[in-house]
């Protein structure tokens, strides 16, 4: 039975082992392998391969369970083959010719296949171009889908890291290492006070708590850091604008005072 079925799948062994005969053959091979005596080295290699395969399967199952929590959209549908496009066009043409009657009533399902096998390569080229275009669109959609899945998985990992105390401490250290050189380069009174060890310890504690609360609200550390930077940027911009407006007012008042003094001298 195995010898009769195998030639049909000689170019695709994976397709063969998914058939009933292939699965029974694989079970028989496993049974025979278990009965065969193995040396210690062969047994060690076999157990290592089995453990690696089990670990890979477990990793795949865990990833599937994690993906279920991400509410991912369904992946794009597989592109249609040239024969499917031909069948659809044929059914639409027959439907229009028969007053809207369903093609399944008008023709036998085997007729499109018989017509397709008799068509020349030039006649099939129209449907082949349609299939190529559909395959091109499918590849683009799959790239976008993989990017979406990758981004959602990264976001889920970032949120999990932010809720883990050890990994959250590493995140806080990274944020502090970005701020400390900037404070040192400025060298202002507030910057020098900020570099005090007690002040940094307080800032680290506040960042740790805020990152944890933000993660519970669904905000990743990167998003929290970006919001924090925008806040301080807008605050510093507002302070600079206020200082510039104050200087303009002082200059206008000084100019008005000088004009008043000049008018008094002239009078």
C-alpha cells in the first residue's frame, strides 16, 4: 500500500505523510524504530532531537495562545489560481446567458475543468495575469499583516516587561542614563540640584511607579517616555515664550520711559 501511494507524492513528502496511508506509515516507522536497538550515542541524539522538536512545538503553541489575546485580524485570504479565475468568469458568463440561473444548475461542475485542459497557453495567459496580480496584492497584504503582528507582539512584550519589577528597573535605568548626560551638559542650578543622589533616587522611584501605572492603563514605556518628552518640550517652549514676551514688554516700557524723559527735556 505504501509502495503504491508513494510515487504519487515523490516530489512532496509532506503531502504524503498527511494522507491516511502516510500517517499509518509514519506510525509504523515509529513503532519499528522503538523496537530497534540503539547505541548510547544514537539514543542521546534521538532524545535530543525529540526534546528540540517538543520545545519548538511548545513554543508555537504558546505563541498561538498569546496571539489570541492580541485580538489580531484574520490574515489575508490566499490568492486565487488561474483556474479559479477562469471558473468564476465562465459561471458569470453562463449566468448572464441563462437569465440569472445558477451555473451549478446549467452545467456540470466537471465541465470547467474539461474546458480548461483543452485551452492553449495563450488562452490561459489572461487568467494567469489575473492570478499574478492577485498574488502581488497578497504579498503586499501579507507584509503589512506581518508588520502589524510584529508591532502588536512587541507592544505586548513591552507591557509585560513594564509590569515585571526586575525588567522595569532596567527600563528606568535606561531612561535615567538618557537624562543624566543632558543635565550635566546644561550645568544650571536646577540641573546641579537634580544630579544629587537623593534627588535621583526620588526620581527613579517616581518613574518606577508611573511606568507601572501606565502599563496597567495599557501605555508602554516607550509611549510613556514620548509623552513625558512632549510634556517637558511643550513646558520649556512655553517658558521660553513667556520669557521672550516679558523681555519685549520690558523693552517697550523702557522705550516709553525714554521717550517721556526726552519730552520733559524738550519742554
